[in-house]
């Protein structure tokens, strides 16, 4: 099973399909299912909004759903596509030195159109999915990442996938609350057709 790449539909919404794992999944299938489900929940909570909905702040936080989308695009790009492959990030992430502007995506999301935000995140997910598939084919979950941590040692792909899922878990919770405040949308999983 491979994670799906969220696609943008004609109504400005993102793919929210959840594909159930087999009844006896192995570790890879289960990790990828958990990540795919979190991506689908995130897409549902953030999808289909206009500029006002994406820019609405939720005091005392200055966070917005648009900022969450751009932040998660950056996480997908930096944590997986860059960290796993060692390849330079794609635009707009290539213009920002890692660690120099930690709030960049949160600040600049308000300047982005819904169309740009809804295209940025799935594109970053697509690069992340490709990086994970390549890494799984070349060493599996034990394959070391291309980056090293403070101790000079690289984490393995398993660690990177769990960290990425943790990032989604944190921000799906934010998106859940923010979306309810924007238009009343509630629920745990997106409706499946």
C-alpha cells in the first residue's frame, strides 16, 4: 500500500479518501496508512475554503488554516523530500535557508491565494511520497536519512515517518478547532463515498 497524493478537486477541496489497510498489515503498510489517514483528515478540515476562511485567525493564536496548509507543505518538503533524499528543496522552500525564518510560512500564507495554497501542499506531498517510495525500495524503514541530527547520526526512515505523522496529528487537532470556528464543520473522519 502506498500513500495517496491529495489532489485538488474542481470545488477547491482536497482528496479526503481514506483507504483502509489490510486486516493483517505489516509495519510499512500500517505506518503509511496512519500517515495517509492524517493527510485525508487534514485535507478535509482545510479544504474548500475561500480566502477569508483560510485567513481567519483564532485568538489568542495568530494561526490560520492557510498558515497550517503552507506549514505542512513546508514540513512535507523539508522533513521528507529534503531530509530523506538530501536533494535541494523545490520552490518556494529553496529560497529560504533552513532555520533562518521559522515563521515564514505562517506569515506569508495570508498573501497566497486559496488556489496557490491548495496546489502547494499536494505538490509537496507528492515529492514526499516519491522520496518515501524510493527510500522503501532502497533499504526500507531502516534506511538512514540524508540528514544528521545534533549527535551527528542520521535518523532512519521509520523515525522520519513517525515524526511526520506526529506533526500531522498535532496540526489536524488545530485544523479541527479552526474549521469549526470558520463554518461549523465537525467530525473525525471525512465522509467517504
